[in-house]
């Protein structure tokens, strides 16, 4: 059959029968439906206990705690003093956080969760205590949904994050007496003082803490990340005390929490670990869906800027240009 160059013919290839082509089309439609169901199941939602009239919640200071010791510090040194009330929670589902995915039910006691607290005397101060795991494909949703509910004008964000001392890279010997310790990383809009030395290269920040800092950098929100390096993975009183210098200027702290409070935090952490292990085991047995790649990659400062800002985990599609020490910029 003679054809002209560039002419499109509505014929099938001899290698594929018409029935096979129809089967492939049906399979593609089924795959799309499955993908939509997975995306809907893994969506992130913010729920408020009181009506917000669809507007943003007034907020001058937002403290986000991520990790066992960071959340334990908030419970022992901040929430235990009273004067705080739970105003909302973030619901999500993934392979390691099953319970927090119930959209209309607040997390139960000891359950991995992400709860928002508001200070009674100063309602513009909010705390987000995140003890549940947020998967990589949910990080962008989490930051968009949470920051979409609060007023970002004149907002200052403080992020407290745990990290293992084994991940800290340094040319010098790290003795046991120097652990735990804090390192900071801030956005270009943050002009105030910080409570610890900056994070040295080639160290990086990952996970929810880095996603929050990346969002604040793009939106020009003043934010600082305090990363605590410790050799203890579970809540430890010495490690929790390290965070006091980071938030003492914003929050009123309980300087001497009781032993009962500290023991309760330890028991809650053990219960949350059991919840997480059970969720992972059930996912393996039922064949849970694999997470979707998000495009996050490690952003490192350019070699032409030896005094430029520190490393942070940012989306690979963003073009990041280091500027002044302990800062990073994203050209808009």
C-alpha cells in the first residue's frame, strides 16, 4: 500500500491484533483507576475542632516538632505546664502510619499522630507535634495543607528535628561527651539570632523537617531548623533538654518536669513504636501499595561559594543558589 511521507494511517500493526489492543486500553484504564484510588487514600487532610469559616488561622509563631525526642520535649517541657489546648490534627495514611489516616476521628492516646495545639494566653502561637511517619510522596501535601490553614504574614517557623549522631559528618573525632548537640539551618527571610552553630557541610536535613524548611524558603517565610544529633533514638531526658535553648525565647517552659511525666513519655513512645511495627507488618502481609517517587534530592551548596549556606533536602526541580552564610535562596 503506497503512502506519502508524514501521512497518518488508522491501521493496526500486524504484530498486534485488534483484540490485544483493546485489552491494553482496558488495562491502562484500570491502572489509572488504581492510581487514583491510591492517591486518594494517601492524601493529607487538616481537621480543626472548631469552625475556621474557611479562613486562615492567625499565627505569629509556629513550632513544629518531628521525632521522638522533639515531640517528647514538647510534651514534657511545654504541654505539661498547661495553658495549651488541642485545636486540630492532620490525618494521613501510609505503610507506617495507619491509625492517623482516619479522616473524621481524632487520634487516640499513645497513637502515632500529628496534633495542633494553641496557646490559651496567646492564641497566635501554635505547636504541631508530629509523632507519625510522613512518607516522601506526602511531604509536599503536608506542607501545602498545613501552611494553607495558617496566616503566613509575619509568621516565624521553628522546626525541631531528631537525627542520629551516626549521620553527622565531621573531620574531627566526635566524643561521647559532646553528644547530644544542636545545629541550625535557616531560610533567607530569617534575620533573628539562632541558638546554636550552623549545620556544616556536607551534612544535610531530610524528611518532614527539610520539606517544611524548603516550603518556607520558597514562600519567603522566616524559618529556622534546629537539628539535634543524639546517640539515643528513643526519648531521653538529656537529649530533650537540648531543645530548651531553641524555643526558650518563644515558649514558657517547665524547667523541671516530674519523673512521672518523663516516664509517661517513654511509655507513649514505646506504644507508638508498637503501632508503627504493627502497621508495617500488616502492610507486608496485605501487600500495601508502594510509595510514589517525589523528586526530592539532596541540594548542596555550589563549590564556587565556599562561604555559602548549608545543605538542605529540596525538590530537584527547584533551582537553588546559595547566598550568605547559613542561608540559601531560591530565585523566583
